[in-house]
C-alpha cells in the first residue's frame, strides 16, 4: 500500500473514531504492521499532517489539515454542500430533487430542483407532511437519537392515504431498515402516485439535519431504478456525512 493511501486511511480512521489515534489503533484497525504504522504516523507528524500529544502520545490532526479544513468550511456551508449533491442527482436522473428539514413533527420542503423528464413532480417550498409519512421525513427521523425520535412519533395514526406506516411498530421497522441501508423509499405515500428515494445528513456544528432525494412518478418505479438511485442517494449522503463529520455516516460501512 502506498504512503499516500496509508495517510488517507489514518485520517479516515481519526474521523471515524472521532478521537486521536495511537500506533496500536492503526495496527489493529488498518491491519498495518506495527513498524509501518509507526513510520506512517511519524512521517505525517513530520510534515504537519498530524501532531502528537506530549502526554498521551496519541496523534491528532495537525496544522496542515486544520488550515485546509478551515479554508474548506469557510467557502462551503452544509446546505450548499447538500445542494451540490442534490443538483448532481437531479442532473443524473432527470427527476425532481427536494431538500427538506424537520420542523417539529413535520418535514418541510425548503428547496426544489426541477428535473428534465417530461413527467415532473412539483411540490413547492413550504409544503409540509408528517415526518413519519414520507421517505425524506423517515430518513431524517432515522438520524435522531432514540429519545428524541420518540417525541416526534404520533400516539395514533390517521386514515391511510397511501402506503405510509400505520403503527409505531411499522415506523420503527422502516427506520431500522434506513439505518441499515442508508436511504429511505416511499411508494406513493401521503401524496398518492409519487414515490420518493431520500437520505439525510446532520451538520454537527449547527445540529441542523437535511433530508434530500428524488421524487419519482410511482408508475416508473422498478427494482432496477430503486437499486440504482437508492444507492446513488446513499452514496451522496455518505460523502456529505464524512465531509461534515456526521457521526451516523462516519460509522456507516463503506459500500
């Protein structure tokens, strides 16, 4: 493995563990020989990519990484990064894209990116829906701690409108699946005839959570389309989550 690849893996390990790392961490987590791990860490510290704590002897991000990170965050906001990924998804799929946030127990549309296909879905910014009843809402709910999630789920459910969950048990089953796959699917839920594929990320600096994804005419859904764009939306959220330092995505398995 090249020196650059080793350095990349060390930085990704620090991000995933969210703490300083030792030679033992690198050896155990990355499978490097102890001599290679020690050499990699020492070299990274020598050139400013890492610095070593004099007390614990563990390595943390150094001045070079911190300066580059500051420049990146100064020129990008979490919302702008999400919108860039959403624009790419819309451009690649041709479907309408949506950016959503939680507002109490609802999910609310804050931005829409029209697609290029003949048949388009239009839900204007400001539109609300119960969070548990849509793909974007459930993707957002799946990123919440359990105690916070419990406060946002209803004690009873309204008359079925589409394919939305009709019990707390069903909501929890859907959320557990999102935690496993990284993305949410709806099949004509709440707004009948409109399917959705969504994922969510959290900016740990502000605590703001963003749900984003594609709205697809229900009649166009197929197993192939679901697999393709479900994976694409998940991968976009994974990239964003790692950039933002979202704990959900830092610990998510790399596909």
